[in-house]
């Protein structure tokens, strides 16, 4: 289970974020001030840090500096404004990403998983039923032959391989596609993308083994999943 360090002084935001992250299978430790964050970080090991820039006794930049000087883990800044100077400062200090409040939950989860993959905390090579996905290069192959996916098809596939032990509801998948497309994606569009993806990656699209339908609920990744 990946350990997330959340540094956020707004109690309501922190509570909602902890619920979201735990529902996604992450363990979360919370600190609400700069001094508390530095003390907590010294006593625990984490895989990724979500750090609010504005803190009551300082700022997230100091926390990021402490983290990066001690351990090589991804840091994602949470900021209440789109202030370009703050964003540039954070990235120059070694932050891996930033997200502006208010943010969409699915977008935050996607950014966390991307940061973990880039840092080597999540598998970059995945195989299932003759399908191989290299998330570092974005190359997908079926039985050794290159498979060319559209951006949304690839994003949809990543959602499944990032959640191998979860049933994904249609609403959840719609949220994921909406985040990726930046525009509304309806239920019919989701059905079309599931159909197109199966046609490209399944041995027999009429009898899918990679993307399984869970009747009345949604979909899940099939058995035989292997990651490296």
C-alpha cells in the first residue's frame, strides 16, 4: 500500500482528501503546519507528498525543500491560486507537479499515479493475456505486435491497469474520460470507447478476457495481470 503524506491546513479539505485517497487504496498521514510536517516526515517513510503552498506557520516550499533533501519522492503542490510565480518557484525547487484548487478528484488521483509511475514507485511494464503496456514509453503491444491507440483509448486502458483489483463503475470511467478529454463524455461515448479498445486488444472482442463486463455494475481488469 502506497503511503501518501498530506500537508494541508484546511481541515475540511484535508478530511475530504483523506477519504478520497483511502478509497483509492492509499494510506494517508496528515499534517496541518510546516513545523508539524517536517517533524512527521522525519519519523515516517512516504511514497509521495501532497503539499499545500500556504501554511499558517510558513509555506509548502520549506516542506518541499526538507523532503527533497532527505528522500527522493514525488512532491505535488496544492495551491489555491493560479499564481504563476508560485508555481514556477515550486517546480524550480524540485516539485514534480502542482494542481490548483478547486480540483476534480479524478484529476488529482491521475496526477498522483502518474507521479508514482515516473518515480518508479508504480510498475512501468504490465502484461495481461498477451497484451503488454510500457507506461514509460507509452508503447502497447499485442502478442509482440504494436497496437496503436487514440489518446482516450490509451487513457482508458491505463485506468484499468492502474486499478487491477477494482470494479470500475461506468460513472467512474466517465469521470476519468471527462478529465482526460477536457469536455463532457456521455454514456454512449463510453460504450463506443470500450468497444473500440476491445477490438484492438482482445483476441476475441466478443469474448473479452482483458476488460471484463460486470453486469449491472461496470467493468474490471481480467485475471492474469503481471506487473514489473
